[in-house]
């Protein structure tokens, strides 16, 4: 499966944006989807993830209450809506796909993901 992230850019602190990740290839509903980010000089970290059904979601504490992950299985796309952005949100954001499992647990570790997009840069200015 191929993943194409988009929607990044320069935004002022306090602003919002929506990232999109379009997929192609294998049936989108076969995958749990996640967003990760990597700030300059830091390790890649989990941001949010959503089960293939769209029912179960999980967020990192750093974005909880400010981020919403959603998916449109008809459009083969997963979204990450973020608001009240702060400079610490500056990073390259990556979407990833994990082959779905019967577990209700939402995958939050990089090793659980099978495919990765190329990333989209989000810069939050103070």
C-alpha cells in the first residue's frame, strides 16, 4: 500500500490545520492507521491512531484534547485535525498503516506499522 501525506505548512501558534493521508493499493479498511511525528533532533513519536473500523482511537498525551483522528474508508483517507497549535508541535508528520488485527487495541508503536508515508512538515511559529 502507498501512503501520501499532505496538509502541512506554516501556521501561527494557536492556529489549526488538518493533515490528510491518502492511500492506494490494498483495501484501506484492511489497515489500522496512525500518525507519528519527528521534530528536529528528536526521535519519531506517536501522535494518534485509529482502528480499521474507526471506532477505537488513541492519542498521545501531548496532543490529547487538541487532536482528532478520523478516517473515511470510502475515500481511502485518514485525517488528523489539530488545533491550539504550539511551537512544540513543529515536526514532520508521518502517516502509517498497520495490517488490521482482531485485537481492539490501537497500535501505538512504530514497530506495529507495516507501511509509512513520506511525511509532511508542520511548522508552528510563535
